[in-house]
C-alpha cells in the first residue's frame, strides 16, 4: 500500500513541477459548484509542505473582480467561495477561464492560476413570450407556412443546441428551417383545412429542448385564431428576392420592389407590407419598406467591412377581416468598393543604425493591411527613397525594412524614410508611413590636418611657454570618435657643436586638447636654426585612429650677441707690428702697434679683427674711431677695421697715440664692443726692428714708410698685397650685388608658394672695403602674404668665424613675439 502511495505522490509532484515550469497552474471546475467545493490542491501543486501555505500566507491577489474562489488557509486548497455562473462571467465566450494571481510570502513569489469554469446545462431554452397569438384564415390552404420566433439558450455548445417539438394536432405540424448562421427557425405548417365553425381557436404547445444531459426544455403556447370570410392570403410572386448593390450606394436607393397579390375583393385584397426578422438586427436601421407600394429602399450607409449580407422577411397583409398575410424572404448582398485606404503600421523599430551595419540588417518590421477585399484589398508596398533601404516581404501583410547599401554617417547622419502602400482598386488608394532612421557613429575616420606641412617662424629668445602656433586636425566623427588629442610624435635637431642630437619634445610641447604649440624654453638661433618634427593627432575611438603633420620650426635671429674682438692672427705673445694690433694681457680690448715717423697718409698701422655670433645684418660690423675726435693722425676703415694714417706723422704728434675704436653691428638695437689701440711713434729703424721681431714671432711685420731700404721694400710689398685684396674684394662685392639684383628680380616676378625654403649652399663673402666677413650656410627665405605679391626679402647669413675666447658678452634683449606670421625687412645696401 505504501508503495502505491509513494507512486501517486511522485506523479502529483511531477505534475506540479511541470505546471510550475510552464508558468501557471490550471484547474477546471463546473459552474454552479457549491461553496466549499475543492477546485484543486493549490499548496500541494505549488510544491509546499504541510502547514507552509498558512505560514507563508498563501492567498489570492484581488484584481478588482470577484473571483468566486479563495484559498483555504489551513489546507492551502483552492475552494469555491461563492456562486459560479459561467453565463454571468463569460456569456457566450468559450472557454471561460478565470485568471488569478497567487501570492506567497517569505520569500515573495507570485504564481498564475487559471481556473476554467465548464458549462453545465443550467439554462433552459427561453422563448420571447409565454404566449404567441396567431390568426389564420379559415380558408387557409393546407401547407400554409407560419413563421414562429425561436427560443434562445444562454448555455454554449451542445447545451445550446435546440430542437423543437409541437404538441399533437391534426391540423398543424412543425417544420424547421436552418438560417445562414446555423440558427433553426420553427415554422408552423397547416396540414388540414380549418373550419372555424367546428373549432375557432387552436391551442398548441411548442417545446424547445437543448442537447444537454439531462436535457432542459422551454415552452410557448401558440394560440391560433381561425378567421372567417377572408379566405385568401396575399401571395408574393417569388419566395426569395435577391438584391446586390455596392456599399457606397446613396441613401434612398431602391433595392427592389416586392409584390404580393390577393385574389379576394375589396378590402380583403388591399395589401400592406412590413419587414421583420432582420439578420443582423442592424438591418432594420438601414432598410425600409414602403407599406403601400412594397418598395424597399436604403435609408442608411452601408459598410461592406462590417456587414456584407442582410437577410429579412417581408410580410404582405391584407385588410380583410380577419387580415391574411403572405411572406417572402429578401437577401441583400453588399458588394465591396475601394473605399478604404491601406494602413501601414510600424510594429518594431531598431534605431539608431550603426554606420558599419552589414547589408541585410533589419531596421524595422511593418504591418500593412486593407479592410477592403479582393483586388481592392491587395496592397503593394515600396520605400522612398529607394536607397539605402529596401522592403522585403516576410509573409502576407508583413514587411521588413532592411539595409541595402552601406551607410556613411559623415555624409548622411539621418534618413527620412517613407513607406508607401497602394491597393489594387480602381482608382487605387494610397497611404504612407514616415520613419526617422538616425545613423550612429563608428570610428571610421582618422583625424586629418589642414596642412601636411606647417611652417612656423619663431624669434629667438622667446619666453618659455610662449605660443608658437596653433594646429588643428579635423575628425568628422562625433562624440569620442571625433575628440582629438595632440602630441609631439618624433623629430629633433642638433643642439650645437658637441652637444649631440636633442628630441623636439625638449624644445616644444603641444597642448593635447587645443593643439596649441608651446615653447618649453627660449630658443637660441646660434644653437638651433631649424627644428623639424611631427605632431600626431589621435581620436578617442575604439580602436583609436591617428593622423600626422610635419612642423618645420625656423628660428629667426635676434641681435643678442655683441661683437667680439679676435686675438692676433698668428697667435704669438709678442707685440704686434704695424700690420696688426695686439691686445694687452692686462686689459682686454687694449691693443698696441708701432708707426714710423714720417709715414705717408694711408699707411696701414694696424687692423682690428672682430666677429659677431649673429647673422645677417646683426653680424655686419662697422668700425668707428671714437677718440680722438676731429682731425687726428689716424683713421679707421668703416667696414675693414684697418687703422691707417690720415696724414703724414710728425714729431708734434707725440711719442704715443691712444685710439678708442668702437665696433658696432647693424642690428636693432645695435650692439657694440670697444678696443683701445696704443700706437707708438718711433724712428724708421726701430719700426723696422719691431717689424722684424714681429715676423720672427709670426705676427706678419709690416714696417712703416721712411725706414731703411729693407723696411721700405717690405712696406711697398705690403701695400701691393693690400691693393690686390682690395681689387678682389671689390670684384666679389660687385658680383654679389649683381647676383642679388638678378635673384631679387626673379623672386619678384616668379610665382611663389607660401613655403619656407631650407638651408642653401654655403657662401663665402670676403671684402676688405665692406668688411672682413666669413659666413657660411646661407639661409634664404622668401615670404608671401595673403594678397599674393611678395612684400620684401630677407637674406639671413650664419657666421662661420671661430668664436672669441671666453664667453661672449650679451645684452638682455627685449622679448620678441614668439610667432612670426610675416617677416618684412629691407635689403641692406652693399658698401661701395
């Protein structure tokens, strides 16, 4: 016995688990079950232990409608709490199900319970009235038919299937007629002629029985009165009239005209018409019958989509005493016209669409319908514009909006799509539905600079942190995909003699967000002339994309170096001869030389040698005799630095002349250095000996005029050499001037690009008249402004002279602007 019990328990547990896995518990209970009837063991089916249902407060959740069932707190069973009437709950709907929610606490859980209320045969057929009065003429012929009103049953299924029986009668019989909807209408048939004198009234019992078990029945008493005299009922010329008209027929349209004839005479032959038994009942508001003429007209608007067929009876009644009537059936068939436009509905929309979505991606699901029928209800659909989306029919009335072409958010970020529907009617009706399809961004565009190469001009000695330029890279993507950050990628330059290569990041930095290029330190033209590096722009997409631009930073020279005096050419420690001045060891800038008494005018006594670390105008030196002023015995070459006699030396000039010579550059503002030259006036023999000593020391002795024959010969040779160098210098300067004029004319007339040229070939410039220069690495830059024509030219020269011993003195320059947009300068005039 215990084995059987365990087997049953297993089966019940499996059933409960299956029900819970399915999401709800289903029960069935017949209607009219008594209160307390157990519908199901809910606690057990939910897998609860004994007593757990009450402990966890198993209960139903009210949904605003009396459920008629409740949960027994002690047993956890679902029981009937009040009367269950399926007809009251669901009417004619089948099946009738009560959907309940069961709440279980600790932990809180909700279960769905469905209780199906099954129908029982608790409703007997019901006639509209308990008594039905019929008047039948005495002379009615056997076979005459008299329609009766059928009964109705509130039950469903077999319990509502009715059958009719008539109490036994020798004059009447019952005949059943099935209507369009399957309803059975009873007709009373006269089997035998009536005789009012023998029986003026017949009482019959019409019984309607349903198909339930047990069967229930309802009755109506038929009271048939036999009328005398008027023994002919009106007769229609046909029993069924069929009419077909379009649904857009106007009110007042004549459907048909029925005609019934009565062979009687007088008032017994006068017929009036009336309509009854409309199926559906709405027909009585749409159709009217003229009682005199029998014309049937339309009095309301038809709608094929609501009702396509009307069925009703026409009764023709005469005016006899008693009146007789005849009946016919009218069937009105409504034909469809194209009066309903298609309807387009969006059932699902998946937006935004990624711009890298694959072809065939479903963007939206659409449903298309037309209430018309036949060709009027056949719908064709299309999408506009035809690209990049298309329609794919999935099944009848359903379409998918799919991607047909690749998207590009940077070209089109949002599409306005219109789905157009057109039916097959004549004329066709159309409808449309608009869709907005935004395109979401993906990182498919790398940042791009406006220029591949940026040329930046910066004055040296700029302040640290000064802005040099502003770079900008465009990324057409949006949000993070278009957010650009900048960095210095690579590049660098040599930092001067012996310093090696230094990366660009030690000189400049770029702001990661704005792209502004900053100087990390003051730039020194003498250390760095050109810095070339790359700036990288990287977006924030996944994966990140980048773009590069090359930046060429040219440092523009400033006059920040004063001229520096050079030591003697030979480097000997002894005193200089007349050919060169020497610097005193005790006082920097103090030079000394010898000159012979009686030396003629123009005799070179010494030569001041100086160099400027700047370039161009800033390095172009000129020499001025500061003291003594006026008409002294000596003069200084403006650009050569040669100290020569202005007139013949006399004893009145004294044994020693002190000259203060200022060396200035052409910068703005100009910088200068001073040299003190002490010239000793001696006899010719002493001057020759000093010159010989200078030659033995490697100083290049140059004796003064008026000495003995050897000194005079040496002086003549030195003068000849000087003249040769002067001729060479004049030729060189003239050639340079001619070349500059040709280049200037070519640059003025030739088309120019706003690009800065790089370093040119080395150029050597030497001229005793213009100055003693030695320059190399000439850098020429041609600049254009926005309106096209070149405004001016700037020739920049870098010094190639050895630097003076010790640190070169510098003056604190004014801070120039960090970024040069346009350089405007006047070509310096060449000295004759």
